[in-house]
């Protein structure tokens, strides 16, 4: 389910949703939901501005992205990037499904 364009500096993502992220005016920090096996979250650089105002993705408290602990984040600074994260379980957490 795709959501309206996000222009704010923060977003609490909901599993199963896709988000068009517009960082024209500011960076955006996305917090992933608590993971459930197989759930996904998709993020797209709506305005082609991740190279000037980055997107930072943080897992829910105590969870992981790509096997890294919760204090690690995923950052996208590539213009027009788009990717989906899928939850694989507690050991690896959220993994890139595509990028």
C-alpha cells in the first residue's frame, strides 16, 4: 500500500507500506516497525534529492538492519535511489530485498 509523499523530517514506517520520500527541504529519518517475518517496507527518492538531503533508516529498538545492531543505521545519499527492506528474523533483521 503506497502512502502520500512524505516531506517531514521523521517518519515511523508501517510494515506493508511504500513511501515516496521528498527530501527537497530537509533530511528524513525513517524508523522501521518492529519486525515480523516476511514483512516489507519500501522507500523511494521522490524528488531525486537524497544526494543533497539524505535518508536515514533506523530499526526499531533492539532490532537489526543487515545484521548490524540497533545503533547502526542505513543511509541513502544516492539520487533517485529506491529499495525495499524485508524482515528476516532476529539474527539479521531487516535485509535489502532490492536496491
